[in-house]
């Protein structure tokens, strides 16, 4: 989402963080690996997400997946596409352990932005990304590349409607969003609870997943607050209730992410979060009807 915000700012698309999270559907996502692997926030099917992002004025194109087994020709081909895009003012990014904007290039390097201040991981503009060798990604890597083009934004009503439909879809049709060994929506809570029972509640993955999905629920809360401010009467009231409910879920996930928390207490908190999120679905349906 940081990459998307950078792209939106680059194109001069006036959009708040909460509208970006909510309108893209990402605010409603939760994806948990069966062993609480920290890869949960990265390994899910983004097909619907791409469609929703287009409503916000950004078209995402996936440029492919590359590993340490990729041939030199394959690397040169994608590098050519990346250089051409950057020279033409089309933002690009990579995903290898984390999402990073590719902000430029010189004669031998791509210049890549760091996601976290004061932390030299993953590779930054200091280390760059050396042409052809990609040595900064170490001996074994798994990297995907993306390009972002500006497109026409949808109206606010369509952004809201499509995002609410996606929120329902995440819960009711999780297979549309999940990959093998990962679980989405309410199933994600079940997988998280089972992982805690199996001893994974004290891992970095528990903390990282909790951190990411807590932020998403905070953004969902703020998204509904922004909806409430844009509309009046019943829409505003329904949106305000949902804002409060998602903040409740965010606060529960903030507690559940603590690695030191007793397993039984953690499970109890996750069950409460699951119940609260499930109750949002009827409220979302009710709000969606107001736009019909």
C-alpha cells in the first residue's frame, strides 16, 4: 500500500490513505498461512484487488516472477521493460521480501526505495539493484515486478460499492483470494487459532500478521468515517457504525499480535475479533443497499 500511495502521489491523484486502503479492498483483507508464516500479507490472489485499484485511477500490470534460476535473457528482457517505463515516467516496483518502488536507474543500477527508515533491509538506493546479476538479492531470491499507469478514476459511489462487494466476497468466497496453505476472511481467523494451538503464537509471523491486519482494520474504520463524511442520513449512520466496529477489530488484533500473550487469552481475543468481523457483513450488506 505504501507503493500504491507513492504511485498516487507521483501521478497527482488526490486520495487519502484510508480511501486507498478501503477503495482497493485491502482494508478488508486478512490472509493467514497455516503456520503463521510472515508471508501472509504478500501471498494471496490479487486479481480483484487490481480491478479495484483501477477504480482509484491506477492500472497495475504484473511483469512476471523471477528467481535465482531465471536466465540472463529473462532478466535482460524485464530490465528493458523497467528502464523503458522509468524513462517514460511510468512508475514500477518489485516484491522480494517486501514491496519497493523502483525510483530510477543509472548506467548499471536500478534505484530502489526502502520501506522503513533506519533499516537497511531490503536493498535500498544505497545498494541499488545491479543490472543482470541482481547480486543485492543474494543467492536465492523470488522477485516479482510491476508497472503502474494512470487511468480514469471511477466516481465515489462506484468505489464504495465495489469495495463493499469485495469485503463480502473475502468472507463468503475466500477461495477467490487465497493460495494453497493460506486462508482468507473468517477462515483466516480459524487458521490463526489453530496455528496458536500448534505453538506458532510466539513467532515473528504472529506479530507481523497481527501488525499488518490490525492496520488494515484501522484503515477500514477510517474508510467508513470518510464515507460517513461524504454522505448524509442513513448512509452516514450505517458507515459510522461500521467505523466503530472495525476499530474494535483493530484493537483486538493489536492485542492478539503480542508474542508473549498467553495462548488461551490470544485464542479468546481472536474468537472475539472473528465474531466482530462476521457481524460487519450484515451491516455492510445494509449499507450496500443504500447505494442500489
